[in-house]
C-alpha cells in the first residue's frame, strides 16, 4: 500500500476545485485579510489536515489573498487527509476538541486567537504520541492540557481498556518551585484510543517565574487516593513544559462592602484573600448561583459547582487544618470553561458584589 502523500493537484481536478469554490460563496467578497489572519487560518486548517506549517506561506507584496482563496486552500488541505494514511497528525484525535471538552465550546478557537493554542507534538514512541494542547499560567495557577494517543492497535486497545493513566511528575514540580506548590490535580478524559489530561498546579506566591521540563509517565490505572505505585514506576513517555511564567492577563476586582480583592482570568480566579467561591460552609443553601458574572453589554452568566474544576485555599503560617474561614489566607478557583474576563464589569460571589477596577 502506497501511503505517500499526494499533491492537491492529484486529488482535486479543476472542475472539482470550481465546485469546491462554489460551496464557499458565503465568503463572497474579496476583502483582504491581514498576513497574520491568513497564517492563522491556514495553520489551523493544515493542522486539521495532518500537516505542520514550519514556515509562513509566501506572500506576494503586490496583492493579498482573498477570503475565497483562503477558503479554497483550507478546504483543499482538509480533503487531502483521505490520501495521507493512518499516521498523520489529528487523524485519530480531534485535538481542538480535546481543549473544548475541558474549557467549553469554541475554547480552542479562543485560545488560538490569543496565541495560546499549542498543538505541538512533544514526544513519540513506538506505540504512542503526546501532544501538548495548551499551557495557561497566571503565575500561581498553571493549567496544562495534554493528549496521549495510541498509534497502533496494541496501544489503542490498552488505552480503550482504561487500565492506564498519564501522570505528571509532581515531585519534579515541587522541586522546580522550591516546595511552593499548594496543591495539584489531574482530570483525565478517555476517548477512543487516547487519553486527554488536564493538569492543574496551584502555587503559593512565587518571586521568580519557573520554567521546567517535567516528565510524563504512563502508569497503572488510578485508584482511590492515587495511582498504583509511584509515578516514576510507570513508563516514561517524555517531557512537558511546565511554567509559572504568566502568559494570560487578569482583571482586578474589589468587593463593594468587604474590600477584598481578586484577579479574574478567562480560566480561573486568584486572590490573596479568602473568597468563598465554593460556598459558605456555614450555610446550607445550594450554590447553584454561587458566582454571577455581569458583562459590560448587560449579559449575565452563572458559574455553579459544575463549572469549577476545584477551589483551593492556603492557611496562615503554622495552620495545617482549614476548619474556619479565619484560618484561610487565599483563594484559587479553576473554571471548567473559559469566560470573557476582559469584558466583565462585576462579579457577585455569595451575595458580595465585586466591581472592576
């Protein structure tokens, strides 16, 4: 069987190309796109098609490509996937969907526009391939999404059986941050022949950003309280880029009555005050409308318990058991979906309204 990639001209005839263009008449106008817009659209399409764009597309200074041209190239690239063969990037796994499953519909599109959608292959073995989908960091909160996919029947069957989990070497994270890690968690999602994992690492205030290569290990299935054995007992798969270098911007909010403050990001909330995002443990009512977000265009949005990966608090020095609100010194809350923090005007948490500064 010949798996050699074919040229577009060998797959799409002139008549077929015209038919393809006719299907994109909605793009209609010949309004020029900027170079950056062209590169982003083409790069996205080529990744979906199984290619990686190593160099920017050559542009002629004398004319810009039209939207119809971009639509044609993007669609034509996607059509070539049928001729590429089984080993191409994204054939088995929709990597953009991996991001959307954790951070909500169209999250991959949003992160791509912000330059935060990675999609780079970071490791490949005889049986597996690892893709780093995105890394988001405020400095205190780092969220990493990684996909491990099987590239042969043996590895796919093993992942489908859910007898393995992909673990981040948290002892290495603790070492890299000089023990300033407060908590960490893993949220795996099993798909057909792959595992996608979201790793959240919460750190205390860091005076210097940390960048480190952290190992990933394929371990026995998780059991209550952890995995079976030590992480490093598993099969080493490769390194991921762990960072506390901030790559997202937060917006400051201050309470109208309590004067407490927090910073709101698209994927999380951080504060050096105790903000009871998960609800006041002294109250018995539900928290179905615990976090109400007001946007500048008068829209509102509600984050309930289903929209939070988890919340975490640290205690005053010497406090090891957080039994009372007075013992807690900060708040880290990680969301299950992206919000548009840049356009938020106010946030109400447990009845206290916080306004944008």
